[in-house]
C-alpha cells in the first residue's frame, strides 16, 4: 500500500478546511458573494464502467487565510489521482474565510470503488479528505 505523501497541517499553520463537498451544480451570486449548492452527494452510481463524468462540481471552505493561497484538488483511488486541478485564492474580506468552488472536467471512473477527494494547501499540506463512493447501478430484474 502506498504511503500518503502529503504533509499534515500543524496546529500553528492557521489554515483550516471546514467543508469539502461534491455536488451537481453551484450557483454563484456575485452581488452577495454567495454560493448555492445543488444536489450535494457522496455516492454516485453508473450503469457500467469505464465511464467519464463530464463535470464534477467541488465546494470547499477555508478559514485562516492571511494571504493568497494556491490549492490543489485531487480525486483518485489510493495514491493515483484520476483528476486534479490547481487554483489560487486571495483571503477575501478581513475574516480570512473563503467559500470556494471548482469544477473537474471529464473525470474518468474506470471501476467502482471508494475514491477520495483531497484538498491540498501550501507545500502540499493535507487540508481535507473525503470519500466519494462510486457504485455500479443495480439492474432491475
């Protein structure tokens, strides 16, 4: 089994993820700097494998930002990411708390199983890790 090569966030680093979710869609309201999540899920079923999901919406919130931060989001099984992206975010208002969204496109699922959504911060520090259960849909008899 491969070792997790990500550094754990230490209590003095200050940066904390308070949510990491997958959903069907995210509506952004720039007037109020608000996000509306639609169809939040942690289980997804497909009729057969392999299959490619055209898009997967990711929501995460981070507290303790004091400067611009580069994040990396990975989705994979074990140490093998099947999809990933990088994005930069500034601390926003004076709170240092940000609600952020990202989209993974053309996400391949070759087999059913437990995939993990991983949020990495500066120096590949592990901020959050959440499972996404991928199943084969049962066929009616």
